[in-house]
C-alpha cells in the first residue's frame, strides 16, 4: 500500500533522549496507550476547515481522517492518515527534539491535508482508471519510488508542497494540482496562465464539477496503521525511523579544499558554529528549491559540519552573512549534482 508524503526524517544528529524527566517517561510509553484522538485538538479544527473548503468548492465528499504513523492515503483507499504526534502539543515538542525537524505548523497541516484530499478524491471516484486522467497525468501504474528526480521550475507542474513534489508520480501530480485548485485565494488561472500546468488545473475543475455531488464509487475505509495498532514505544519508534531513514553519504575528500576556499579566514568564530545556527533554515531552503529530500539534505549538511569542524575553519564576524549565503549556494550545488548525477561529487 502507498504512503504518499513525509515519513519521519531523523538525522544522525537527532537527540536520542530529551533531558526532561517527563519526556523520558513519555518515550517509554507505547503509542497505542497514549489515548490519542482527533477530537478536541488542532487536528480536528484543521479537518473541519478542509471540509469547509471542500463544501465551498462544490464537493460533497468528506474523506475520513484518522491518526497514523505519517501523512498518507492507503493505496487506492479514500481516507487520510495524519501523523499521531499532531494530536498532542507535548508530542509535537518531542517530535522536534527527536528529529531536529519541528512539527508541522497549522499552515503546513492544511497544505498536507489538501494534498491528501486530492489523493482521496482520486481514489473515491477511481479517476486514475479513466482515459482522460491518464492523458493528462500519465499512467497510475508507474512504479512509485520514495527517491524521485525533481524537475525544479518546470512549467508542467504546479507548486504546492516544497521539493517540487508533483514530479514524484502521476498520482502526486494530481494530488498537488487538486490542492492548488482547492486552496482559497490561489487565483490559479492567472498564476498558471500560459503554462502546461493550467490544463491539469482545468481538468481538476471539470472532474470536480462532474463528480463533486455524486456519492463515491469506492466507500472502502480500511485504515493503514491506525494509532490504536502502533504498539511500539515512542523511543523504539524513533529509533526504528532513524535506522530506516538514515541516508548513506560518501563525500569525496576533495571537498575539503572547497570548504577551505569557502571559509578562508585565519581568525574569527568557528565556521561550524555559524553554519549550525542556520542549519534548519538551510535544510528547508535546499529542499524547497532543489527538491532533494529533507533527510538527505540534513545528512549532507551534518556531514559538511563535521568536515568544517575537523578542519578548524573560521569565519570573520563582518563576513558571516556573506559566507552563510555562499554556503547555501554551495550546498544547493551539491544537492543538484546529486539529483542530476546520483552522487554529490563526480569521483
């Protein structure tokens, strides 16, 4: 079965156990025993907003939402899985501490919900099986791969989730297009005028008008990994995610010379400290503009930080802003090299 969005991304630098005693106790509990529910949480408010947006768009279908291990729709099942930690503020804090990536903001939650609603609508009416859908988006049966080659700035795809996500698979192309179409105030006709992506948005507009008030063809609500079935303790879950998502990097030693050129100062603040302060922003920006996954971007930045620290590189205070900008360009260039060639350095 298919999960369509973000799996927990845990860099090697993630904390293994927060120092707070209460959080240590939380980590020792089984996820299924945390009594998590959507009702009365910000998740409930977000789902209610999604339903309002669907109603305003002329769609009667209301996909069932449930707490799961990650964002996603089970393959061809019109339901929406939402990460369990979003249902509890303490778990959101823990997520940030354990993964070094903050839990989703309210705006990001809505972004992902609209995307998943696109998958659910596609599955509910089996649009992917229709010739018109295949002509516009491609073959639904195409192999689904977690690692995909983005197409930055392509006019053939809409832009919604960072990382040029519509390029991943025809199913995601439709879901992203649906999300842009659904988002209030998008002005999609003007935004995508004179681009091939406009034809995809027009298709979504037509099929939602045609099927929006019809009952779903597929009423299956089989859930994939509901929170009630997650029997791991939180610490074991994060450990498993860390092992499963840790990319293997092989950076050529020749990069050391480039790093010395990047930070040539003989005196000043340690360059590793200056870059570490920008780590999260750098990872997010590289993911957004190159499409490389956040976990691989995080691993790349962390490996470079190790090299910079080992080399004892410095940055002069007056040059920090400019050199941080240069570092961002440097990491982006490495990321694009990886996406185009399959390796960061052509050795």
